C-alpha cells in the first residue's frame, strides 16, 4: 500500500468523509508545534508508530508521514481529543503489534526487516472490513453515526489517523496535494452602493 493508494481510498471516502473547510482547519490546529514532546506514546510505542506510518505513507518525490511528524499528530489526538476509553483501546492495539510480529518473525516489529514489517501491516489492513467503512461514512448515514474516527478496529483507526495527520499537515497539504493554506474564509467581491450625491 503506497501513498497513491491511500489518497485514492481517501478521496473515495473509505478512510474519511469529505472535510468541510472548518474541519480541515480544526485538524490543522491539531498539528504539533515545533519541538513537541510526546505526552501519551512511550518511546517504544512511538518507534512502532513511526515505522508503521512510514510504510503507509513513505517518502517518495515528496516527504512522507514520518517527515510530516504524523506520529506527533497521533499523540496530540490521543492526548487532547480521545476519550480515555478510545486512548486505551488504541494503545492496547498498538501494544499488540509486537506480539504479532514476535509470533510471525521471532522479533519485535521495529527489529523486523522492512519486508516483514510490510507483510504484517498488509495483514492488519486486510483484517479491516473497508467495505463497511465506506458504508459507515457514506452521506446516507446520519452524521452522529459517522463521528467514529477513533472507534473500531485498531488498524482502521491507525490508518485513518495517519491519513488525516498527513493530509492536514503543512507537508501533505502544500507539497503532496499542492494546495495553498488560506487562513479564514474568502468572501469575494461585493457590490458597493453608489451614492447619488457623489
């Protein structure tokens, strides 16, 4: 799975609903400031996150998720936005990656080869019912039922956060999507009444 595939899935609505400009701005505000210090992820958890996001959105002709500091975006979301239950569920899923890797390859995820890491990430991706996700995020589903970005299977949440974090980062937004970040709303020209006595 490469960045182009992730972007295709995103635009098809499999990973996220269409964002309003306000939601894009909100997610951009969740981007970590320079010098950000992790508050939820432990160093070993962060190492696993960095390895996984780098497989999902690797650097190509443009910087990837690692360069966009998506791991820090995830930490912000887990610390400031997630409920305790969502945070615990996510961390439990993340902590389950090493046992799966040890079972398959005899070593922790970050100590495995890139080919082994890729195989495990693909297996996690294959375990997600993406068809159900497309249905869940379709416009026919009430908005209250679509607000489940941090619910569900661990890898669905992980991949969704990776895509959200990358494409709302300055790197993803300006270098990959080649869009301009415009602050606020633009209202265009308006008619100005002409005074008759002028």
